[in-house]
C-alpha cells in the first residue's frame, strides 16, 4: 500500500507541472510546449523562459494550437499543449479528435483550471465535462492527479509513453498527499486505505476529500476502502472488481459532471458483477460564481457529503 | 521552370533546355491524366466518393509528386522529405492515385478504396496509408497541422517544405485563419498553401454560399505572399513553384481550377462533388481520358 495522507503542506499542481516540464526539457530537446495566451496561468511560461526556442504561444486560438501540436508531433516532437480545461477540450474538440486522437499522435494536452473550484469566473469557465469528452475518444488516455507530487510523476510518465494524453488539474493549491515520488503508473489505481464496508473511489482534487471522509467514517465505526484513481482511462478494472467484491458498495467522487467521467468508467468496469454505485459529482448542472470552497460545499463535493452518502450505503446493505 | 538569361535565348543551350522542358511538361500531363483515370476508376469501384474536387487538383498533384516535392516512396518516413497535407481530405482519390503512381503502394489497391478491411479510407488516414503525412477529413485542420510541421523544420534546422492543399469552400472555416495568422507570425517561409479555387462547394457557388473574395487581398493582409495561377497549366504551375522558392513569407498559390476537370460532363458541375459516376458515365469518362492520352502521344 502506498503512503497517502493529508499533510500540512500545500502546493499548486501548475507549479509542479512547470517544474517537471523544465526538467523534461533539459533531458530531451524534442520536448516542445504550446500555450494559448494563458501561459502565465498554466505556468508554461516558465518553460518558455528557460527554453524560448521550444515554446510557442499560439495566441487565443486553442483549436489551431491542437492542430499545430499534431503537426509538430508528426515530426518527432513530444508536444505539451496547455490552456484552461474548458478551452482545451470543448473549444478544441474537433481538432483533438481529427488531428490528435485519430492519427494517435504524440501530444500531451495538460489542462488547468478544470472543475467548479475555478471559482469566481463562473460556469463559462468551470469545465465539468472534459473527462467525458476525452474519455469518449479512442486512443486518448485521461489522467487526473491528486497532488503536486503525483503531478510531477504524471508529466514524466506520459512523456515516456508515446501517443495522446489528456491531463486535468485544478486551479487551487492542493494539500500534499504523497510525500514520496514514484508510485504513478498509467492505468493503475491505488488502495490507500483498507476497509470492507464500502469502497470510495476518488480522482483528482476529490482524493483529498475522500481521505478526510475516511476519517469521519472511521469515527462512526465504518471501515471504508479508499481508492485513489488518477488514471481514468485506461482504468484499473482489476482493482474496481476487487473493491466491488470485497465491499459490495461503491461511491465514486469527482469534481466533474456525474455523466461520462469516473462514475461511468467504474460502472463499466464492473458491468458483469455490479454492486450498488453512488456517484458524487456535479449533478448535470452548470456551476456559478463563488469562492472555491463555497462552491465545493454547495455542490456536495466535500468529505462530509461523501461520508453521509457512504453511511447511507452501508446502512442499506444491512 | 528555370529562368533564362535573355542572352541565352538564341543559343543552342536554350534550345536544349526548352526541349527538356517540353518533355517534362508532356510527362507531367501524362501523369495527371493517369491520376484522373484512377480517380474515376477508384470512385466508380467504391460506389461513393468525391470525383469533382479530386479531378480539379490532378494537375497540381502531378506537379507536386513528380516534379516539385522531395520525397522517397521507398522511405515514406524520411525525415527530410517535403510534407503534403491534403487539408481538403475529400480529394483523397487524387492523393491516393498520385501515391500509387509514385510507388508508395500497389496500384491494385485503388480498386479497394472505401472498402471494409482495406487500407484506403474515404479520407486520408496517416496510420494506414504509406505516404499520407497527415490524417484529414474534417475541414479546416490541415493548415494548422502544416504550421506545426513547418515549425518543426525550423526547430530542427531542416530544409524540407510543407505543402498544404486547401479547398476554396474550406477557407470559410475560422481555424484556417487562425493557422494563416500563426504561419506569418512565426515567419514560416517553408510553408506553401495551395488553394484549389474551383469556385464550387456542396451547396452552390462559393460566392453565393459564403463569399471568399477578395481572396488574395485577405491572405496578403494576413502576412502571406500570394500568387494566382491557372491550376491546370502545368508550365505555369512549375514556373510558379520555381518563382516562390525564395519567398520570405508563407506563400498562398491560388490555383484557379475547374471542378471535374478532364471529364466533359463533370466540368463545372455541382452534381459530381460527392457522387460517383454511373456505369455509363464511367465508360464515357474513361474513354474521354483515354482519348486525351492518345492525343498527348500524337
């Protein structure tokens, strides 16, 4: 079992992204980074400052950024293309589909500002269906890391693996959960707490909430199994089936619409041996302006809500 | 073709060059006719496809693959090859015919266009077809991909060039203009876009559906060099390619063409944009093209 706990330390995943990019850039001169006028926000500008000749700002033209990324990839480049999740996927969907996923080119789309915790910008900028869009594309792999440590590992791993990836991270600083590097593997989930009453499967920002939910449940005498699932596609079917078998009840937690994301992926993985599944996510509505924490609370993306729903599921089993 | 010093015009050397030019042009005309025949054959065999816009680029394809582009059919992944992106991917039959003629794959495969289990997809797929440099089909993406390839050449200090073939209706897509803007911003003098100006799109004449003119002015305003030529005149195409070699900006060649060129009853009509010939039309088309081949040999 890998060591996971909510530490006092917080670090922004975008900072982890840019550090990892620079380190990759030093090792491999084929690493090229594109952005679409959000390089200060996504933090790719730091790469651009160190390697100006390998950084291209495409201006406010996200769809074309994806086509350009594909063209670079055909010539042997390892291309990282970044902007906010809403523009990276929604605005650019056809470019990603036609020019990246279909020809299976070596483009890594790293999207920041995903989810409702974008906050004040409101629903126009709170991307809640990006995993659904990207999961639906053949050849596309989808990753949602939980903290800065894992984010660095993700960047290194996807750079080594040929072909397209979509990585989604949030805007906010996030607590460090993994103090040591090295666990992340594409397609693997991690059982970070053992339990037999109910399985909580969480991804991205929600893994920290799930860890807190575990503590709440423990105080109430409920032993939850806790799974961190950074790899949404491919997903760790074996681990999901094990969780279903050992607990008989599953809750999925994602800062994403309940349609098409982690919940659906988990349901698919246990299609032949299903157990009751409750999905925590944004319930098929657009978000709104507000503080990040306020929004997470209003839309039920909290440890307290996870614990409440988990307890109900455990009681229903009896 | 090569520019000739005025003093050379009456010399024996000039005579030899001219004879050579004539032979080259005749051979390219032959290649273009072969491409046209195979477009008709493959679309007829497939029972679907886009003959009109494939025939309009046949002369350009012949000039690119058999004169202007640096490429090697025995090594489709050659890093220093010139790239070709068929952004108007529905003209795939013309691209496939050119590739087969160049030796990228067996000519017999053209009969399996659009057929299940065979590799010639309805629109170009780079994963399946040797010689296809970029998968296309949904309009508006090829120029952006071409920008990426041209940027990669600059990064790697390689001297290959990138040719992108655009449909005229296609430039109604906004992403074409995003890419056009990026090309001049990054000073991509190694990028050449060729606009197949056949003046027809599915719903009607381009200027009636959604106006494109003044095309040259618009592209110049986006920072491109623009030349306008007859896209069926082999000599003019070759001359233009020679002239633009040292342009310091990305170049747009507006190739004025006729949709369905080479088959009388397809020329200038809308009906063969995305429809195959009937059996009777197929026979007529092939006989017209064979007659043109015969006339070329006389």
